[in-house]
């Protein structure tokens, strides 16, 4: 999911009562909820489609989920000690408890892969032990309805806290409503899959706004894909020697490592393009890759 959603979840967990466990709890929860996305730094050294193969991997796996909160806790602990030594520590801040600070950072960090699993993009939950991708097909990567629900809930909780009301219960109720919304969307995706039994598998892709609808991507025979009943790609995937393409191009190798539904198109200029049925309408950016020349044929191998 997007970082605003992750941040709202961390903040609401704090408003549910956990921010009273230790000083600097809210920074630990909000930053912790975003910690696995430290892998976004890969854009500084990776090019083209290579980031697709790197992101949502090692920093989202079990080892990183244990170590990253420890790094965050150490930094926050050091910040509190530094402020104390300089006489700049806020008087209203609760005492900082290292154990609780780590526990909160860990809880927040664990919500991150749980949310990332919900969309069709995928996540490698067990990296580095396994490079298998996992997909929930439950929510679009940016869900404005969750934004509205959790954003309004957070604002009301903070407002109620300021006025001396029961702000913790309100935050818990909002988290409960968000969980029910996610469960309902999971059910919608399951129904969509059951209605598309003619395919080997159905990728149930939620659209950006109409959460009650699904764009069904059917997996047919011989690597063919159908989006809402229409075939995606104008050439069979067997038209190209993809093994040779992966060996020649790190961009193709990275794309195919990430791709869940690779489709092939012969372009008007004679080039061959790989894209993914999940993001087929998005023909801009890095959701596509051009294959090296000389590896494709008009007459695919049988």
C-alpha cells in the first residue's frame, strides 16, 4: 500500500492506547509502519525495470522485520538521550522505555507486509529464505476509502483526546471498521474468482475507486491472459526465446522475475515488448520492457 495508508495505521495504533506505553511511541509507530519501504533507496542505483525485482523483497522479509525496528529504536533512544544531555528534552514526554519502544516499532513494521500483501502487485514475504511472490488481490495499492476512514478517525481521536473524551476507544473502532472493510473486499475478490471458473486461474484486480468491482484477469492455456474477457497482447508468449532474452538483458530478467502475468506485443516499428496483464493499460513507465533483437519469430515454436 501507499505510505499514507501505512502512516495512518501506525498513528491509529498509537491512538488506540499504545502511545501511552513509552515516550516517542508515536514516532516509533508511524516510522515503523513505513520502515520496510527503505528499499525505495534502490532508485538511486538501479535503472529501468530492475527496481521491480528488488522492491518488496529483502526489507519486507522476516530478518529485516526484526532488525529494522531495532535500528529505529536505537536512533530514537539516542535522540532522547541527546536531548536530555543538552537540556532540550520536552518536559511532557513520557520516560523512554527501550523494550516498549522496540515492541511498538516491531508491531508497526509487521503491519507493513500485511497491508502490502493486499494488492495485486505482490510481496516476497519470506525473503531471503524464499523468493516466492505472494498476492492478496484485495485492495488497490492506493485506497481513498481507507484514507477517508482512517484520516477522519485519526482527526476525531486527536480532537477527542484534546477535549478529554474517550479517544482510545474511537481509534480502536476505526481500526475495527478498517478491518471489516478489508475482509469485505477479500470476499468480493473471492466471489469474482468463483465466477470465472473457465480459466486456470483468475487474478481479481480491484480498480482505484469502485472497490465493489473487480477487473478479472483470466489465465488461459499456453500462457495467455484475458482482461475482462478480452485477450491481452497481440502475440503468443512462445514467439520469443525468453530464456535467451533474460541471459542477454538484466532489464528483461528483472521484469520476468517480478511479472505475474507476462504478455507479448509486436509493435508497429517491429520491436517486441513485454508487459504485464495486471498493468496492461499503463504502457508508460517501467511496467514494460523491450526485448533484444533477433530472439522473436512471427511463427512461434510449437
